[in-house]
C-alpha cells in the first residue's frame, strides 16, 4: 500500500522535439521536385516533337504548353528559394 504522507519525486521525461528543417533542406527538396517535373515535361515535349516529325497530329498542344509554363515557373521558384 502507498503511504500518502511520503512525498515522491516525479521524474520528468524529455520529449524529443521534431527535427526542424533548415532552409537548405527546403531548397534541396524543391530542386529535386523541380528536377523531376522538368524531366517529365521534357519527355512530353520529346514525344510531341516525335509525333510532329512523323506527320501526326499533336494531341492537346495547349495543355502541353501550359505544362511547360508551369514547370518553368516552378523551376525558377525552386532556384531562388535561398
């Protein structure tokens, strides 16, 4: 049985803090994501050019152009994060 008259000491538990990302890690993550997006967009452009050279009608050229614009803006933003 516990004696209520005795004082006990409470041991503190240290809760680990979540790792705080540095601006450099954010920048690096943005560069990697931008690289993936640039690769995907360049492959779409390659396919589009191949279709044009083969005399085929290019599907959704305006969608592809919009994708290129978005990718370029994202790449510029990733480059200037720091």
